[in-house]
C-alpha cells in the first residue's frame, strides 16, 4: 500500500505542472511584430487568428508597456473597433476566459475607456477603466476572469470598444481554457459587473 503514495504524489505533481492550454491563437497579440510603434488593421483584416469585425484596431508595440510580452491591442484604430475569435468547444462544457484590460495613455481627455465583452454574441460584461495620460511605461492593467459555458462545438469571444475616437480600450494576454473553476481562488472575488453573467464571473485586479 505504501508504494502507491509516492506514485500518486508524482502523478498529482505532473497534473499540477501542466499548464492549461489556451484555445485561442495569438491571444497575446505578439503576431505580427509591429516593431516599436503600431500598425492599424481595418474591418475584415486578420490579426493572426483574430478578425476585425468593425471599425479599426491598432496592434501596438513598445510604444506603451503590454500586460504580457511586447504587444497589446488598442480596440480603437483611428475609430471605434471590435475584434473576435472563434474556438472549438465541447457543448455543455465550462471554459474560463481571462484577459488584461487598460486604457490608451495617448489621450489627454480623462474620460474612461469602455469595452463590451461577448461570448457567443451574449454580453458577459461592460467594463471601464481610466486612460492615464502619458503613463506609457507605468501602465495599469486590470485582469478579469469569466466562466462561460459552450453551447455548441464552437464558441466566439468578442471585444467591442464602446469608446469614441482613436484612443480606446486596450486588451492583452487573452486566454480561454477548459474548466469551470478558476485556477487560483485566492486571487478572485465576487463579480461587481452585471449580474446576468453566467454561470459566474470574477475580477482580479
Ligand atoms: Ca502581449
Ligand atoms: Ca488608436
């Protein structure tokens, strides 16, 4: 009997070490390399596996600090934009959507940047954050997690800017992983976003 204990411990360690696979491709917006500044993509364009659904977006390099890696995405190119990606899912299974959210620091206007996050065309949340002018290398990235359910063999995650102009909400480090529980309960707390989220949502900030 004693021999089973180390084996179990070993297997449990293996399971714990295996990182959850991100079903999204280019969730970190590191493709295409846009260098130091940024590159605009218009409606119908692809940013890796993402599709620009409306307006335009700016894939941004070292101009400001990304949440992860070198690049992040301004959901306003020269105007209000939106972007989506469809992944393969198993109907009825739970998934966790995570992303980092900030605001374009190029605008002196203190107005907040606002996004709508949708799963299969249903609004998960409308979120807002500050656009802190000039803080390109002291960016505040807020991290959010949402638990969602698959309704078919495909699911679509979409981010829509609700901000006017060329300085919009920023997103980065987006992932969809299998499972209906958050990996780290210690860093999550109850949702302060619309209560219609299903089955649950939480914010890590
Ligand atoms: Ca990135
Ligand atoms: Ca822009």
